[in-house]
């Protein structure tokens, strides 16, 4: 162990327990706790335009804090354990084949302000975790600024996002199954709007995969 490792030991991104230097950033206890929230180790749903929605766990407690640290406070190295959580949930859900991996886009202004788009980072790390190259394709773009979804009701969220996304000019999604990556879903309004755009562009199926879903107790 070098001096930096001694001064800044690796910690579980959820419970902050000290880990050995080459260990994953999520300790076995936290991983087991997240997977035990549901009978099958993942949360499943569907929507109007979404064919399937898969989430790793509920957005609460220390997992919620970890996602916020990744999303808002630059803990970008959390992408590694988070991508592994996504992969684990996807495998447990049956590993449905997909053609393209797509992330939820942000406006250029928001990207400049925050310095990154966390869902893009997560999707690219998921691509590495899956071991398939050239499947990540940023075919969506956000074409107008929207209000903060967290401050709106379910109905307002849907209205807020209408016409907010579009396919890029060179996008080809015709006949393809899309795996759409996001960090947290509440009413699925963002995922639904993106799925609608993808379906209008000819996509055959749209499956959403998220780290967390709101609504769990605690």
C-alpha cells in the first residue's frame, strides 16, 4: 500500500466501509441489501411507449446519497460499481438482446454548467461492463430547456417534457431494440418521452434500465 492509498483508502460508495484496494466500490453487504429489496433482485415495470422498465433498487437511504454524489458532486468513479449494478439487474431480468445503447441527453447549457452528463458516462461504462464495443449510440438530443422534474407533479412532468427530445439527423434506429439508460426514474415521464421519439423513428422495442426507482419505503 502506498501513501495515497493509506491516506485515502478505497470505500464502499454506499456505506463508506473501508475496502481492500482492488475491491469493487460496493461492498458485498450493500450489494446484497440492494438486491434483496425485491424478490428477483430487480424492479420491473412498463409504460405506454416503453416496452419494459428495469431498475436496480429503490431510490432511498444511502443508495440515494451515492447516486446524488455521482450525479451532482462529481463522484464520477462511481460509474464502475453503478454499471456493474445495472449489468447484474439486466442479467437477472433475462438479458434480453438489444442493438443500441442510448442515454438520456441533456441540453448543452446544462452539460457546460455541470461539466458532464452522468447518464452518458453511465451508459459508456455499461458498454464496457457488457464487453460489447460500438453499441453506445447518442442518437437522441434535447432540443429545449425544461423545468426541474423533481419540482413538478406527475401531470406537470409529462407536459414539461413534450417536444423536448428529438432524433439526431444521422440517427438510424429503424427496426432496432434500444436499451435506454437513466439514473433515476419516478413517473417514467423522461423515459416515456424518449421512447416515444425512438418509436416514431422506427425503433422496434425500447427497454429502459435505471439505477433506481423512487417509491420504496424509507
